[in-house]
């Protein structure tokens, strides 16, 4: 028998029991090649938890250690389904409870990402020394129990590595399995699914002589991720017959999608919400966070043809939810790092500001791209349904804030993604509409981003019901106010 070199981990729920080996052996539960050992037995914390912390009959540290080692080239195909070749080009060190990255390579990767993050800054030439300083700030700020999150290959891959790292460290977390449900995948790829609010309010038009204030949601997707319910494994598919008489509020609490047989009655909604949902027609689908906004917040009844949701199951007489806040701890790592970097930046650290810009690339790329990219993600985190749920939760949270502002008399002229626009008399600009929770730092809260005088381009874009052009006109007037070319 060949002895293994083990590094014992003395933190977390498996302190003293969990170790990292210098080689791989098949997990005693799933057969995947792993370097993690619990009580000397090859597995992961996730597999061990799912098995009820019970080893298979006859398995001991001795029997597991005498099993053939797994060569990297002979890993079972079922562990990672084939993806496009581009996904394999990234450097992917295994981020177990404590993973290492070659220092020079980490700096190279961080330098490339920092240059990408500041490419819109005029005359900015990022040096390697600046990248080293920013990476040092990153390591100080983005940590778990005193251990820094290492930067791996590129922003999206770092987001994946962070999730894998957390799953290895915490027994309550399990790495997701890639979504395979044909119907769920079809919905995640459909253009007839409402995900992101975008609207112009026709009855509230900007007027000559007014000024417009743009208010934004801080780190919108990151803020929503901590509370978003996400499904495990594959969903349930419910027909119209199964949905007859169902409690729609309870249904919409489960992550997933509902498909409509007709346009909903929006007459009782605030003006901004009527515009957001007006495109939803027969055959359209709503992610359940947006369905919750309609049925729970505003009492709208939905005529449904089907639902694709992650619900509950019963095992051994116990009801088990097949969903939860699966990215809550992941979001907390990045939200905490972001707050620490902002504090350091305010204290005068340019390097911390650079690190914060790369951090933003990581969480936005992971949530908006890697979760749904077959080309770049060959792990179990290929969950486009999770991405849809996060975007929809962010949108629903934004609409609720605008509801409160409207109740206080502040009705937006329009909005797009994480921004909403308000027109007021000149002497009032910029405004922070009553009802919105304002905080310059905290994810999910609001801050004033731009403001400026109403222009003909704004009025034209509003009359054309074009939020994209309206946003460009607002950006332009803000630059004029600031004297920026």
C-alpha cells in the first residue's frame, strides 16, 4: 500500500477529521476522483452529508486507502459532462478546503482582469506592480475564517472556485449538479421569459426646464443572491390540471417558472409595474420571484398552463425542501469583501479601489454569465435556472422599492436593469425619492448615480417608449453637467 501525505484541516465542522491528500482516489459514494479525506476515507463533505454521515458497509480507512489511485486522465466521464473545448483551457486548481495557486500565475491572471476592469478609464495603463498591490488588498479583504480567496484564471472561474471552496469547507453546503431537465433548460433559453425590468412610464414625461435624477441599486445581483431560493437537482413539471385550485402564493414561493395561458390583469398595479409586465402574454413564463410580486404583493391571479418548480419531497416520513438559499454564503463572502475594499478605498487606497473593480467583475460574471455558459463552465454550477432566479429576485426587489416611492408620490419616468429615473424641478435635483432605502454601500439599497437637465433627446426617447435611448440621453446630460467630454 502506498502511503499518502495528508494535510489535516483544523477549522470548520470537520476539524481534525478532514484532510487533503497529495493524490486522488475514488469517492466511496459517487466514484468521482477526490483528494479530500474524512476519517481517512476519500469523499467530500457534501457526499458524506447526503449519506447521513454513514459510511457504506465494509468501508474503512484501510479498505479505501488500498483502492487504486485515480489518474487525472481516467476520471469517470459522469463526473463532468462533456462541454465545449473552450471550457478546458482555463487553469483550474482544485479548490478544496485549502487550495494553492502559483503566485506568479495568480498575479498574471489578476493583471489581465484588472486591465479589463479599467479599460474604460482614459489614459489608464495598469502595471504589474499595481496589480500586485491590488491583489494584496484582495487577499486581505476577501476571506473566509482568515483564509484568503485566491484568484483563479479569470473572474468567472474565480466565482466557481469560490463556490467549490465553500462547499469543501462547510458540510451544510453541497456542490450543485448541472441542470439537465429539457423543459427547464428550454425556459432558461427562451426570449418569452421576463427576467429584467425595463420600462418607460407614458403618463409621467420629462418636461423642458426639469432635471432628471438616476438612482441605482447597489450591487443589485449580489444583494439579491443572499435571499434567492434556488433549486436542487431537477424540477417538478406540473400541468394545468394539477395547478387547478392551487394556492398561487404558495406555488410562487418555490423556485422555478410559471407559464401563462393569457395576459394577467395589471389594472391594479402601480404605473411602473404595469409597464414592466405589459409584454407578458399567452405562452410567456415568469420566474417565480416575479410571479410572487404579482400574486402576493398585488393580488393578481395568473391563468397558468404549467409550472416548472423545485418543490418538496417526503423521505422517511419527513418533508424535505428541494431548494434553499444555495448561494447565500457565497454572496456573503463577496459582499463582505466588497464592503472592506470600499472602506479601504475611502481611506485613500487606490489599490483597494482596483481590487474592488475586479471583485465586481467576479460576482457579475459568475451570476450573469458562468451560471449559464456551456462554453466556459464545465462544473455542476452550470445552472441557468439559478441565474434566472437571481435576476428575477433582483427585479422583484427593485419593483417593491419603486412601489414604496410611488406611494410617497415619486413616480419614475422609466427605468432599466438596476436604474430608475425621476424628473423634478431644477431646484430639487438630485433627489433621493422617499420610500427607497438609500445607502451608498450596502448591496440591494439605492444611491444617486447621475443627474442633469432634461434634454430634447430625453423627451424624444421617452415619447418613443425607448428606455435604452432614454438611458443614453441621461448619461449624456450627466456628462455635460460634470464637464466631461
